[in-house]
C-alpha cells in the first residue's frame, strides 16, 4: 500500500474506532463525574501538551515546533487500549467511567492540538496565528455540525425503523464514513470529532438495537486495529524502531510516566470528588494507542517532505511512548489498582435466567452459601414468588434495553435455565461480552430444537451430561431434591460420585469459596469443597 493510501485508510479506520467508542458513552454513566472528565480533556490536555513539549525539547533536543507537535500527539490515551484494560482490572465505577470517557473524548482534542501544532510548524511566524485560529474554528465547526446533522438523521431513521433489518449495520457504517469524509473535506482532521459526536448522539438517543450495533462495531474495530498496527509498523524504518530503545526516548518516556501524566491528572482532578487514591490510579494509567500512532505517522511524513528538522525523530518517540505505556499498564495496572484499593473484588455472584421452582431452589442454595444471586424472568408470578422467598429478582427480559441498567455489582456468572433455547443462547451471547465467555453457561437445547444455528450460538453447557430443560424439569416434577455434600478427601468424592443413582445430575462444585457449574465429573476436589447434586427421589447417594 502506498503511503497516501495507508494514510487515507488509517484515517478512516480511526474515525470508525472513535464512532464505536462514542456508542459506549451514555450520559448516565458519567453522572457526578462530568467535572473530572471535562477538566481532564481541557486543563489536563493543556498541561500534558506543554510539559511533554518542554520535555521533548530539553531531553532529546527537538526544535520547539516539532516538540509542540510531539506534545500534542501524546495527549491522547487510546480508547482501544483502555477498554480491555478496564475489563481486566475492574476498577470501581467512578474510576472506570472517568478513564473510559477521557480515553474517547481526548482523541479529537489531541487531533486538534496536533493540527494546530502542525500549522504552526509549517507556517511562517506572521501567518502562524491566523492559520491556527482559522483551523480551530473550522475543525470545531465542521466536526460538530456534521456529527450532529448526520447523527440526528440516522437516529430519526432508526427510531422510526425506516431501514430494513439486514441493512441497519451497513447503513450505520456508511453514515459514519460519510460523516468523517464530509467533515474532513470541510476541515482537515475534523472527521475524528464528527464521528465521536455522532456515536455519542446515537448512544444517548435511545434508538432500538443499540447493543446489536455496538456488537457489530466491536468486531469491526478488532479487525481494523489488527490491520492498522501491522501496516503502520511495517512502514516504520527498522532503524527508527531500534532507536526506541536508546537513552533519549527511554528518558522521555520516563518523564511522561513519572512527571507529566501525574501532574496533569492531579491538578485537573483537584476538587472533583475523586479520592486521592482514585486520582493516583488514574494518573498511573495513561496508555497511548492507535490514534497517536496514526496521526504521528501522518504528520511525520508531511514534515519530512517539507524538510523540517527533527521530523524523522517524531515517529520513533511516539512509538516509544505507545510501546512503553501499553506494556507498563498491561503488566502492572491490576496490582497497582489492588494496592490502591480501587479495584473491585472478582465477582462471584450469579445472574440466573429463569425463576421457576428449580431455579429458585438453586438460587436459595447459593444465597445460603453466601453467594450473591439475582433471578430474572418475564413471568411476573415467578419473580413475585422469588421475592417472597427472599431472593433478588428482575422482572423482564435480559435482552431488552431496560435490562442494560440492571446493577451487576458482585455478579460474574450467567446461568441460563429457561425452557426457551433461543432466549438462553441470545442472552448468553449478550452477557459473554460482559462477564467473559468462560463465565456464561446455558442448558443444552433439547430434542427438535437442537438446530445447527443453535449449535453455533450455544454457550458452554451447564451441568454434567448437558441435560436439557425438559430432563431437569421431569426430575424435579418427580420429586428430585438438591443434595449438598461436603468433601473431606478426594477418595470420598470419588466414592460419592460412584454411588450416585441413575439420573442424578451434579450441578455445582465449590472450591476455595467459589461455586462453578460442573461441565464434567471432577477427578478430585480440595478438602472442604461442597458439591451440589440433583438427586432423583428414589435414589440415595452414599
């Protein structure tokens, strides 16, 4: 791919990435923390810009113009890096919300700052101020106008279902690309702002099928990220990559991590309502990602063509910052979050789909063992009975938009136990993105309902032998009971399993205080483990 083609492709891909990020920004998620985010992307961005430019000038000797461009490029904290980090670290909601919003909203700010610095570098001193003011006005005006106009039209069409179902995703993607291209034609680099605004508008306009849109864009973003990073790295000269590990870039990286980012965050979040520990953690997590790489590659090539001194160092320094901050955050952010006390404990609770009698008895057992549990069902009578038994219940479909506001604190496993195989499979797919695929279980599809499509959509089967709902219901109707067995030795467990009567179904095993659904018979268990089995009425385990 030619440099011009790579630049165009990278710009479009970054626009799609920011659009997908905007789709995750619901105003309700930032309630109470808007001041911190606003100051991080304004005052914090200016502090980072100035301090990073000063550091680049004095540490590696960049001219003031190129140093200012470098400072602008490292303002951004990559949303594509922040999102998986937050999923792994699981910080408290305040910290997660601030980092997520900052990571997405700071990208257009960084792009604007980089464009301003670029205009300053390439313009004569007499023209620099007027060129900068003109670019700022065009950037903000074109980005906001295009994003709001096309986003509003798209929201109107989606709300009134004017698009066929099979054309919703392609149309939304095409609209995002159109917004990016039109805005960029009016003011260079403003497409990043327009796609971010467009995504945020759709996220807060309560349009139908938002989850489906987001899922499609998430998959697309993964493909784009994989392609862009490889393509950009392939176009960086080998010597430039080797220079990343020389003293100058490493010392500059250390200054950004130890001095620039902490000062920026601590000053801009003062009086924001965040605790000192939360502010310290936010100041520690500042990985740079694809936007910094893409924009630096674009401006470095333009400056090199114009013969600006130091342009050849720009890409090396930005890649040093990207690699260093990503590696540091990936390896150390989770233990730092735990040390500062801002990480949530690993959730051990259950969200159980279905509140029929067997599900309620299973939930009652888990609650008695100290495990958080919430039952969800569209049957109002089942939920009313669950609440009467002292169990937490949600009346409604977990596939609905309303269920997105269901509090999930303490819950980390989905157990889909309804007689509707399609609902089980679709709910499992939705919550696999929240809990992780390894923490989502569903009953096997039964009889004629076991189609090839369902096989492809199925989550991992719940319980030994993969019993379908009708088998478990028949056992329960025939008087089966839940039997709790505490395991003293591995031999005791094997003896117990060998003595189980025909039709018995081992359900859950607790090891080290964590109950897990059993997919197969365990070979051994730690002493003190608890096994829960559904035993037929006529059977008796040893």
